[in-house]
């Protein structure tokens, strides 16, 4: 499970807007860049409409400005990319990340919508667009198809936590291209694949209009939606779900609700998420870990927490708490017992985020599953040094290939699964 970065959106709000001239938007973006880089949150607050001001108090805006600056640094440049129904998108280069600045102006040129979201290139050089129309908006993916007229296996790849897109790239930790590499490798073996941007990420941003409204079950239903679409497609002989990190639990639950021919868990946790989050935080500070435990205990009991320690606000801010409550209802060691199809568990022994003991616990919960521990593989599925700093540096190196043992294990497993 990757470190959570729920505090990424600065002002995650939408509303009815009236399209303005591009010049008005460009002027607004220039002001935002200046105010952000100089930490003049009050000046940006003055740019907002009354509705936004009521929803996002000045002190909250100031706090989020500081958090975002601490995470990704100052804005270096921006470039207009598109306009859709009065909302403009700007590719924004920060000191250590690239995000999209999304804004809409009302008739008085006040900010009616303003947020930073993960940036993904709109062009995909591997496959065709494959979209699931969820009740709250489109979930956009890529279908990579071998050039054959015969039926073929299909793998559905489900991304891990945080702002991780369909290619395995995260706007905070960097560009690894891990999922795209999996799709490319499968393609060479005659196996089709679907990988998609989760709601709120990349091309699926419009499916997350209000962070406080999203639930873990929504992520499951999105995966179920892709499975159902694929089952209606006569080109596929069987369907295998591949879930990475948080996507492992999503995939388990989806494969329980909608039958598939096989399930692959990569770097999936076996315990409820709160236990892993506390363990991660304790590794940084036992004091912070203790505070987080109190918050997570309340959330696990279904209770919202009003007063959050500033050090933990990026993880537990108010609008994300309903999602966390819904997530904590699921225990991977319980969910995996519900699966009736073949299971492959893959874990790298050089993963600084998910210990190999997690995979061993999943194996204990599902004794019939096949367990493969890959030596030297880290959380983004690359061979990595044991030094933590050097290990994490591989997350942003898209030139590094996948661990050489990974794809042979996945391909062998898919081949062993019976056709539908």
C-alpha cells in the first residue's frame, strides 16, 4: 500500500460555471501562481466566489497551500491543455511533481472551481480507450489487444492507492510505468489487458466530483463494471483480475461479486488497512503513530473525527474520512476466503511499504493459493537496492524494467486458468 496523499486537492469543489475568454483564465492562473509561490493564501481566497468562500474558509485555504508546497514545492510553469464546459485545465510544473490546475470562473471572473489533480498525458501509445460509464461519471481505461482473430485471455489491472494512474505513475512518488510495462509484456504473450484511471485520477477525474462522497465500495463497483463489460465481449476466452497494493483488496472484492477465472494479488496487504497505516507511521514516529491509532479506532467504529492533528491532516482530513470508514470495513484475510477461483500471490522481498509477511498471511487465509516471493523486487515491481532512499528513488525511474521474475509467473498463472 502506497503512502496516502489525500491532501493533494487544494480546493476540490465544482459548481455551475460560465465559460469566459481564455485571457481571463490565463490572467487568473498567473495570479494563482504568484499567490501560491509567495504563500499569499488570503489573496487567493479573495479571488473565490462567495459559494467557495463559504465552503473553504480562509484558514483552511492557507493550511492546504502550505501542505501542497511542502509536498511538491513551488510552481515553475504552466501550460493550457484544454477547456471543457467552462472548465480550463493547465499542465502545471512544480518543483517535484507535475499536476493539472483545474479552474472555472463565474460571470464575475471569480473562482467557482479550483483544484490541483494528478496530471496524465491524454495520448496513450499502447491500446484503445475503453470506458466504463459509472453512475457518477466515466472511468477511462486502455484496452491493449494482440493482433489476432482468435479468442484470447484478458487481464484487468487495478491500480494501488493514492493518485496512481493506469500506467502505474503517481504524481507524488514519480513515474514508474509499472502497469504499462505489465500490459506491454502481456501483449507480447498474446494476452489482452485493461488498465484504467481510478475515479478522481487522470482521465477519470470527473467521476469524483466530491471527495467526501466517494466510498471504497465505489472503487469495487468500478472494477466490477469493467469485469461485466469484458464478460460481454466475445473476444475474450477468460478474465483474470490483477490487483496491485490497494488494488489487491479492490480486486478480491470485485472478483467475489462478479465471477472471473483467476485472481492475482501483487503487494497486497493481509490486515485491515488501519493496522498497516499505523505500522507505517510508527516507523516514522511512535508519537504520531499513537495519535493516528486513536483516529483510526474511531473511524473503524464508524465515527468521524473533528479535530485532527496538523501533522496528520493530509491523511485524515474531514472530506476523506467517510472513504476511510468504508475502507476499514474490509479485511483482506476475510475477503480472500470468499474467492473460489485460482489465486496467485506475488510479493517482493525488498518492498519497503508492504512486508512479505503480508503475502504469507494471505496464503494462510487461502491455503490453495500459489505464493511467489520475488527476491529483490520492490513495491513498484522493479529490482531495487536495499537502502531505503535508493529503493524509493526507483519509483521515479520509468527506464528501469520490471523485475525479471514477475511476468513469467503471471503469464504462467494466466495460462493455467481454465477458460470461461
